C-alpha cells in the first residue's frame, strides 16, 4: 500500500509547478471527505482523502491546505452562446488555477481528461443492474418461444400458400413425381424453409 501511495503522489506532484505547498480542492463526500466532531465539539477534517494526503505529506515532505469547492460539485463544462467553455466544481478550480490538486472520488471521463491530468485511480467501482431471477417452467412448446405467434402464423401461411402453388403447377406434369401430391409439396417447401434446399428433398 505504501508503494501505491508514493506512486500516486509522484504523479500528482508531476502536474504541479515546483512548490512545496499545495492547495487541494475537494468535495464533501463521505467517507472520502467529511467533518468529524471531536470530543471538544469542534469539527475536524476527516476521511480517506485527508488520511492519504497526511501520509503523502510526511513521506514526500510537503504541506497543503484542503478546502471544499465553493459549489461542492465534481466538475462539468458550461458552454455560453459564443462557443466558449468554462468548468465548475473541483475541475474548474484546477483549470482556473485556484487549486493545484483536486483530490476526491472523481470519475475519470474523456471530456475531463482533455483539461486536466488524472493520476492512477485509487478506487475502482463497477455498476450493474440486478433483476429477479425468472423461474422457467418446462413446456413441450418451448421450441416455439423464439418467435411470437404472429410470426409463426405468417410462416405457416407462407408454407401453405407455397405448397398449394407448387401443387397446382405440378398438376400439369404427368410424370408421376412426388410433387403431384399435397404432402410432397409440403415436404418440398419445408426442406427449402429450413435452409436444406431442394436437394435435401
């Protein structure tokens, strides 16, 4: 964990022009940054961000002042009517030079990466959608589930119409082929329908 903290610190300090005192902007977000009431009744800045900065300041010999962003926002672009863009939140504090570092549970996005440099993430979160598990019951008609009944009705109608057309066309042929019967025409149509082609028939 110590090596990871130092790696993050070097990446942070690499983006700041040589100074041993840093202004750190953050957002009130438990458990990363919040005010804890002491036994004396006075509030104390606490949270993971504060603990991380304290450890880094000792290991790397620097001082810092941490403050909450005036709007308590993470940061998003604001566009005016002339096509100009400005940033609010802790991103805006860094972009405008009011803060040297933004330390909070900030999501890395492509748009934000265009205006600031992110360190290696110290926390990753995966979002997921949950749903109730469906209880499937066995049925002999499960093979019909891929299509709705309307689609099956169209397939059946097309099969029947095609078979009838074949039958009436083949009535004029007296060579005694199987297509002279309704059953033979239906079998031929089924072979074509299931992508086997007339050769399978």
